[in-house]
C-alpha cells in the first residue's frame, strides 16, 4: 500500500506528480482510484445524455457517407 504523502508517478508519461494530485499534470492520466471512478461516472452520464446520442448518430451517419 502506498504512503499517503508519496509522490505519484504517472504510468503513462512518467513524470513525478504531487502526492495529492489525482490527475497527471503533464498528460491528464488518472493517478488515483478515485480519479478513475470519477472519470467512469462522467463517461456514463455523457453516454446516457440524449444529446450525446444524437451527436453520435450524426457522426456515424457522416462516416457512412464518406
């Protein structure tokens, strides 16, 4: 288990981040389990939004025309 005040190294781009940072300051990758849960929750809310479905359908139709 990590110590609470241990610096967080980004698994994606490798810089050292503050121990209290939830996202990498360089690439934005999640650095904590809470950040992962927050991101997954936000993505679910976006995908359930009717406006998002409409935009995705329009983008799919555009791809099919190309």
